[in-house]
């Protein structure tokens, strides 16, 4: 709604109206971004910046546990692709390594054996097939 008139009050109202509609437009953009996976809150220099990754329209999130990915617990990793799950699993593994978690350290030893024996590629292919079958 545009204000009628040309006075100071009219200009102030016009500025407020633009601010309101600007916020409404930003909310609309945010809804659009939510539908298309990524919403960033904060600026790139903000240490408290939050990035929310949402599934693409028509895509499906899949989940596997740490155990299913060669680990030692039931923590769940979710993503649209196997690579997303593998990345989350690797990060989890680093965290468990830092705290020297016994069961995870043993699982990492088994993974090292797979690498040394040359069986890692076939093991990884089996995990990818398991993911695709979900």
C-alpha cells in the first residue's frame, strides 16, 4: 500500500513500507533457498554462521550407521549421496581418534588392514551398493 501525500510522514511511512516489503521479499528468497538445499545465516566472517543443508526437491536422504560404514557405534549419518555419508563418517572417526576411543581405534585398525591387503576398493564398493539399495 503506497501512502497518499508528499509530506514527511508520507516519506517515513514509505521507508517503513519498503523495509517491511524488503523483509517479506527476503523471507520469500529464504523459502526459495530452503527448497534448493542451502540456507546461510550470518556472513562469511561470522564464526557463528550456520549453514543448513536441506534435501533437493525430489531427492531422498539416506542413512547408515557408523557400524555399517566400518566403525564401532550406532551413530547415524544421513545424506543424499554416499560421499556425504563417507565425509561425515571420516569426521566422526577423527573425533573418536582424538579421544582415543577403544572400539573405534580397533575399527580403524581393521580399516588399515583392508587398505594394506588391497581389499579396500571392493569393501568400499560393497558399502556404496548398500547405500544405493536403501
